[in-house]
C-alpha cells in the first residue's frame, strides 16, 4: 500500500475551469472570487474515504499561489498533510523540485507515493522525481504526450493504484 498521494489541485481535484483565464493571467483575486462556483469532482469523496480509512497522507502540489490554493482547500475541506504552492519552490512543474520537496518533508521514498494530475507538467514533475504518475482525463482537455505510468478516466480508479 502507498503511504502518500500527491494531487494537483486545479482540474484534478476541483473543476476550476471557469477561472482558468484568470489563473493563466495571474489575476488571483478574480480567480479566488469564483471559488464558490467551483465543483469538487464526483467520485473523489469515495477516494478520500479510502485514503482516510487507510491512513494515507495527502499532499497537494500546485503551480497556483498559496493564498488561492489554501482558499480552495479550505472551501472544499480537502484533508491535506502538506501543500506546496507556487512560492514554496524556486522551480515549478514540470521541474521535480516540488515533488522532491514532498518526499523530503514527509520522509518518503518515491516508491511509497503516487501522483495524480491532469497536465503533462504534473506527469513530468512526478516522473523526474521517480514517482508513479497517474494522468486523469476528467480535467484534461488535450491528452498527454508525457506518457504517464497510468491514465484513468474517473476518480474511483485512483484506489487501485493506492493498494
């Protein structure tokens, strides 16, 4: 069984597509104001039940700024042991610095962790840190060119990779 799962936030845990243009332009106040209109992806509650029942740690790694990430985590009450946001690292996804930081801070080996994300930057950061990468299709608009270790189409499939 894995000891930790690393999630990307936007378009992986939460459908934030209505704020995408604001996130892309770094208009964080506008993006943050839209949080009540975001939705937690269906099926993730079951995944988090499994995570909680089995004592699996959750880390969230995002290229978004911390106050936005923290507000989304708080609004959706996402249990999270560690959060790495834009200003927490010098080099951002696809660089593996954020993933290596999770391993270091939680005292884990890459083999004890899986990572789930919707973009090639998520997959490349994971792979470059030696972490098993799972590409999710529910928030992905253009597929993957980075060859994730697994590709899933619904959140419940995450559970089989945690076992």
